[in-house]
């Protein structure tokens, strides 16, 4: 993936840093755009995956909307060229201040996650004489078959409004003078690789739609969320995720009425593969049974392995050795959760070698922390 010219350039840059391949990002975006347009689907980029300004400017230039989960993300979306008419604001815990700011900016839609949130939003909108357009996020109780921390669509999860509350929602919306219900919203989880899960989601959405229709409530917006997984094992074999089959599932199984628009909130599948974390080997240390390669980046820079036991492909991009050895690839942070990979086979690795942790464009830089007050990673394009 990295040619010699780029590796020579990396050698001149202070590590650790996130490297983003804007060419791959553009090719990914062009693919998503072409396929989504062909089905008349509307894509909102889930900013939580990566809110680096440079990437956001590229993404907004394709005319995608933005899926935001905080007041900060709403402001950033507007600053980086997303159209307010295509901004959705989701999240189980929107603060009053965040909702007022979003109302003042006249965003497209609030994805509301509880009856109390709708009551508060109605009050706030009334105070400043605005109407809040909302979609109710419904918990469909559909399995996502992913890591339990990133599964969101089951009864035990905090997300969305439960089916037992739907009657109450309809009554509440009817009496809320400053709320306009325009749609329904779902998101069952992230890094979903088996598309059958999305098929099951479609079946549930169809049932829920029929229910709303039977209550005489017309819905124009159907938002199916995000969650499409990527290939962490072999990033070079699947640089661009299989959007064709993904959109195809919804086209085939979702019953869309002529007056309805279908929305997606894709994060990881858009940005993950264009990013790599580039780090330097500080030390090689022999343990009793293990050998450690200690890098200058740790869980402070990329927390996914520590938090979700996530696999990222690790490559030594400067070693010329034809022999390999097995390493525990770890960071400098003071806990044993601070690792990037266990039993990783690499060419013989030495102090000063550059290591690429691949597929780190999504939920990498955004989840960086100040832990241990280590220096933050910069971004390189
Ligand atoms: N829509 C909603 C309501 C979401 O909660 C999320 C992600 C997305 C869309 C975008 O999902 P994506 O297309 O990126 O799968 N930090 C975790 C992932 C957390 C996902 C949170 N919600 C990780 O590193 O795996």
C-alpha cells in the first residue's frame, strides 16, 4: 500500500501521526455517491467516525449530508461546508444548549430518542418560536452480530424509543405544538459484516411503517442509520467496502412509498480504509515467553484494540529483513490494555522502524485522549 516515495516522506515526519490517503477517500466517496444516486438514497456522513477538518471538507464537497451527535459536530459540519438542510442531529443525551443551537441553525431533523427529549425539545422550540422537525429513533430489537459495545438495536441497549412506547409518542407528538414528526430512524450497530442483519432491519422497518400508517401518520423520511463493516483483516484486498450489495439489500427489502426518502448514516465504511496510524518503534524488549515491540503511539492515540479487542493489520514498512519474528506490538502507556496486536508476525523489527497500523481512519483520531499527557498525533495527507 505504501510506495517508497511515501515511506521516504514518512521518515521525515515526527511520529506518531495519522496518515490519510485522500485519493482513496475520493474514490470511496465517488463510489458511494454513484450508487446512492442510482437508488435515490440520501447519505449523511456520520461525523463521529472522523471529524478532521480536511476530511470533512472533502466529504461535504460531494454533497452528502452530516449525521451529528453533539452541538460541536453540528457547528463543525456547518463550518466545513455541509448544508444545514442536510444535517441530522442524533444522540440519547442532547443538552438544552445543544438543542437550542441546532434549532437556531434550522437543521433538517432531530433524531429523538425518548419521550422526555421530545417534551423538552417542544418547550425549547416554543420559547424561541421555531418548529423542530423530528424523526423518532426506534429500537427495533434487531441483532447486529458485532462487538457488544457497538451493538445498539436490542432491547437491552439505551438507544431509541421502545416499541411499547410508540402509542405514547404518537399522542405526545399530536399535542406538541412546536414538533413536526417527519420520519423514523434506526441504527442497529457498527462494523456489521453480515448483510442479513440489514435485511432483518428492513423487515422490522416495514412492519413499523405499516403501524404508523394505520394510525394515520404519514412519514416522509426513513433513516436506516449506518453500520456497514469493513475488512480489517485485508485492507488492501478491499479498499472500498461492498456498498453495492449493501445498498442493494435496502433497495430490495425496504418498502419505500413514492413520497418517501431513504437516508443512511455511514461513518466507518467511508473513512476507515483511507487512514493509517504511523508510529515508530522505540524499543524491542525480550520477555520470558514474548518479545515486545514498544511503539511511540499507544491507546492514547488509537484505543480500538484496548477498548473492543479490535484487530488492526500491523505492518513494518521500513524493515528490509526477509526473516520474521513474533511480537507483542504495544504502546508506551502505563497499562496492559495498551497494545495494538498480540502474536504479530513481522519482519525482524528494530528500534527506529516505522510501523503502520492500518484501517485507522475511523474512530481513531477522534478517540484520541490526553491520557498520560503524551503528545497528540498530528494528521498528514
Ligand atoms: N448512526 C448512529 C446513530 C450511530 O450511533 C453511528 C455510530 C453511526 C450512524 C455510524 O456508524 P458506522 O457507519 O460508522 O458504523 N467507536 C466504535 C464505533 C462506535 C459507533 C457509534 N455509532 C469503534 O471504534 O468501533
